[in-house]
């Protein structure tokens, strides 16, 4: 069984080798900051800023500046310095900022998590949703499991449409007639947002396949945590509690 905590707090030698993200895994590309964003309907734009703190493996800090800007600073862990702002999307008459940051990492393992952050109708800046952006668990002989997501704002601005794609491939050695075993799954979910508080997810689908159940079990914990209080960071200790790294498993 994957020891996620061991991977998360890997030895310094391993953390010093930023080769875990394969080509295409650090996508979408970073969005240049500072840049203006409108955090409240009808309000004047403020400046979105992002950068890394000082120190060993510093977090990415996302903040806003200018008249009327929220004072909250958002901090996201970044073991390899890959965390980044990657998109701004309109929802409920305002801009929502999307940030990607590293989750579970280690030999054959790379996960990025996306956070949607914004200011709600009560003027509170908070994390609105957390989802796995993409995830890879690979083993010997080209075997592995992959998960990715496409998040699209609803046309009426009332939430996000999440389309998720999961696939698994068995080992290629020794060769077998017809190639390695393969399986796939796709499903969709809508996160609703009223403009107040965090986004809301539907209850887990009864009878869903195991791949989907893992994702939805973690999402239920995350949504409860986000609804309990305004969150502006994801502490390392909460990764295990929220099941953020448990949205996928080995074959």
C-alpha cells in the first residue's frame, strides 16, 4: 500500500531532484502576474499578485492589492516550486482565480491539486473548491494509473462542471497476447455555487465504480472542511485528513 506520508515528507535528496513532473504534467502553463481581477460584482478591479515565500521549499503566496482588496493571503505548498496561478474564470459576476500546486509526489508518483479562490458575496476571500488536477501513479514495465480533470464554469456562472478521466494499464513485461490489460472510466460532476461560502457538491453516486468512489469520498471531506470556516491555505497535516492524496490507488 502506498505510504503517502512517507512520500509527502520525502528525504532531502529526493526532494532536491525536480524530475518527478513529466512532460505535460505542469500544465496548464503559469499565468503571468500581477494582473487586474474583479473580485466583486460591480467593484473596481484589484491587482492579483503571486510569488514564493523565502525559505526551504517555500509556499506559493497569492494575494490582492489595491483599494478594496481583501487582506487575506493564500498559501499553497510547493515541494518543487511548480505551484502557479494558471487561470482566471468569470463566475457570478466576478473573477475566480485558479491555482495549481503539488500534492502527492515521489518515485513514479506526481499529483497536482487545483484550488479555486475568490471573494464571496459577504466580502470573504476564501478557497471555494479543491480538486485533483491530474495524478499519476506508475510502476514497473509501463504499468500505471492516471487521473485528470477538466473544469468548466457553467454558462450561468453558478458553479463548475467537472469532467474526470481515469485510466489504468497493466505491466507490459512479460509481453502478453493483445498487449497489457487496460481499463478506463469517465464521469461528470457539477459543483454549485450560490455566491456565498464554498462551492457545494452532490452526494457521492450510489453504486459508482471504485475509481469514482475514491474521488467523491475525498471531495465530501474537502467540502465539509471548506464550509466549516473560510480557508486560505491547505496545511500539510490536512492532506491526509482530507484524503487529497487518496483520490487514486495502485492496481
